[in-house]
């Protein structure tokens, strides 16, 4: 059942027609609880509230399926505006971006030039830029972009996804970077990635421990309290100072725990997605934890405007599950 739900929402996350439609709907289906608005002003207001609570932020200008140069250029301009807004508003925030949004699927050098412009402006204001990691098809090229730009910039870092067999080699190679370590959010093939949750969890812990002991700065990005408690014990046992790591969670998830970690004196950073292109991001969140369906179900029954879309999705889901059983 859990796998069926996961596969279903993963499948939906890649649906280009629904993705285009969602841009016109505005924030719907419960996405407003986990996306900090569609405009820069709305996003800034959310970040100010988090900063007031001692929480730093990493800002993601949402966007997927970019195959036109004009769209990638628009995304670049928007990210440059976000950098300006961070500086002007003196926010405790940095940038997270996806290479595919900036044209990786169109042309490597075009994407590299877009990234370079962003990283140059960010460097001027001493703002860090994280290259988020997407699916396996884009993995090596994303590392290549990092390598290319590292020659001239030190304000960049990336993500290690624990489900990949190669993750341990990557973490060793990039140990001198600020790295975010995650379990991994995409559906990957068994030839390149662990499929079993226990194996992923075990590898995740091993990667975190390795980078905490040997790496520059570690962002432990998870909502998993077992992992968080393990890290708390591990850093204590090995005398790793709090300046060497932070916890990260996504906007709108486990907010109580986010504040508790700050109160306990840990560095904490919330990943703040915003923008009209919320659909793929939101579907991946529904895929990774069946309980996140609460976000959607509450909306389906509370808001008339979402009823048709919601019922359609639930019917589709039930239909697929019945077919599988039959
Ligand atoms: C800040 C951040 C940045 C990320 N960046 C990337 C990226 O660049 N590339 C990428 O592939 N992936 C990224 N991810 C997603 C990541 O790979 C995982 O898919 C996602 O975080 C789910 O895994 P998890 O570690 O949170 O725990 P899970 O394995 O989903 O959950 C483990 C356990 O934690 C508890 N739990 C989890 N969520 C909740 C909740 N909401 N409420 C209560 N209990 C809960 C439950 O007990 C659950 O069984 C990012 C995640 C975060 C937090």
C-alpha cells in the first residue's frame, strides 16, 4: 500500500500537463502549508518570521521541466532578485537551486553561465548557494557544474543522496565543501540506488558520521527523529562543535521540532520553497510519507474549490490500487 502511494505520487510529480495547470491554479490541494507563497514578498514575510525565531533559511525558487531558454533565463532573473532581496532585507538566508531549472536539460554551458551569474552576485553579498541534487540522470553533470565553478568560487556546495551506491565516494571527494546530506527524494533504478528503506537509513547514518568527522560543514536534512537523536549523541561523544553542523527541515514540516532544536542551541535551517511552480515539489512530499496526505485530504473536504481536483486524484489512486490487487 505504502509503495503504491509512493509510486502513484512520484508518477504524478512528473506529469507535465498537471504541472502546467498547477501554475494557473495558485497554491491548492494543501500546498499552501508547505510552500511559502508564490511571490518574493510573501516568501520574505515567511522568512522574517523564521529568522525572528533564530531559524536560518535556504530559499528555493520552485521550478521544474524547463526546456526553453527563455524560461531558464526567467528563473535566473528571479533568483538574482531573491539574492537582492536577501541582501536588502538583511535576511539570514541563502539560496538552493536546481540545475535543471537553469537549463541543464537544454545545454550544459548555457546552464553553467546562468549559475555563474547567480554565484557571482551571491558572492558579492557573501551569500552561499547550494546546488540541489535531482535524479540520477542529472547527477554527474551537477557535480561537473560544481567542479567547474569551484575554481573561482568558494560560496557553493551541494547535496549527497544516501540512496545512491556511489554516495560514499562522492562524499569523500567533496569533503571540503559544505554538504547537505539527505536520504534522496526521486524514484531511482535498482542498478544505481538502494531500494530498501533500512539500507538507505543505514547508509544515511554512515555518510553523516563520516562527514561530521572529516568534512567541512554538514547539513543534516531530515525529519527523522531517530536520525536526529543519533546525531545528537554522536556529536556529543566525538566532541564535534555546534559550528560544524546544522539540522535542516522543509518549510511547514515538524515545526515544533524545528523550534525545539533551536531552543536546545543547535544551528537550524529551514528549506523555504516559493513560487507558482509548486506542483512537482508538493507531489514528491506526498510520495515520501503517506501521512502527508493529511495536507491534501483536509483541503479536499474543507475547500469547495479543491473538491473536484482532490476527488479526481483520490479516485485515480484508488483505481490504481484496486487494479494492482486484482
Ligand atoms: C532541507 C531538505 C532538503 C532536501 N534536499 C533534497 C535534495 O536536494 N535532493 C533530494 O533528492 N532530496 C532532498 N530532500 C528530501 C530527502 O531526500 C527525503 O526525501 C525527505 O527528507 C524524506 O526523508 P526524511 O529523512 O525526512 O525521513 P523519512 O524517511 O521520510 O521519515 C523517517 C521517519 O521520520 C518521521 N517523520 C518524517 N516526516 C515526518 C513528519 N512530517 N511528521 C512526523 N514525523 C515524521 C517518521 O517517523 C518517519 O517514519 C531534502 C530534504 C530536506 C529536509
